[in-house]
């Protein structure tokens, strides 16, 4: 290797390690029993959580921090990211509805979910009144951030490399989602 290439390779290695350190490590749960609806536990004591109220919320992060679990807060309010392949909905294919884990807003239907092998749950279509989009230039990348339309919580990002009919891939964090199975049956 040339004298110029060694420092360049080292610099690229350091940058890639820095990018990996930006990913939030999930904290282990003390509970071993799975919820039949697979809801995040932060919904139980959350006065803003509703699957029927679509009123725009304007809640300070200091208030959300008191209500949400540390994992949900880090991803939804600080735009952290789960480690790839660790989310409970990544390899999950039950039929039902996906809601915002922070406020209960409807986001996705399971029949728009597909296996993208990217490490996060992926959908080709979102509820049109469920999400909004924001330019994201963090970490030296140009991406489109997906936020809950009701509470402005970070859900993930959307890319234009998805399957037909939309060609989009909504790459979401599992911790940002609540799932409710069709017919009140237990999720797999």
C-alpha cells in the first residue's frame, strides 16, 4: 500500500466506527412475557396515547421524558436508531395495524410490510394522514426522515428503493411502533 493510502484507509475505518457508535444500543427488558398486542409498555401511563384522537399534540420533550421508556424516548424524541436486526417487528408477519408508540396515531397496515433485509421493519406505504416528512442531513447523509404527524416523533426514514406499487421503503424502528393484531388474536 502506498504511503498515501494507509492514512486514508485508517481514516475511513475511523469514520465507519464513528457511524456505528451513533446507533442506540437497546436496553434489555426485565419482562419475559410477551404482550398479546405487542404494545410498548410506555402506552400504559401515557395520557396522550389514543388510537381515536387525531388532534395535533404539542408536548414538550421534558414531559415526554417523564412518560416514555428510555428506549422509546431515545428513538422517538432524540432520533436515535435501533441496532439493525434487533427490533421485535423486523422478522414479524402477523396481520394487523401499526400505531405510533408515543401517541397511538395510525401509521401502517401490515399488508404494506415487506421483507427488505435491511435490518428494520419496512413498509412500502404509510397511512397518508399518519406521517410527515423532514429533510435529514445528519451524519453527512441526505435522507428523508419520517415523523408521526400527530406528535412529531421520529419513526425512521423513507427511501426510494422499495417494491411496487410505490417504489418506496419506509425503514422504521420497531420501538417507535405498536402493533395490534387483526381479530384480537395474539401476534406471533
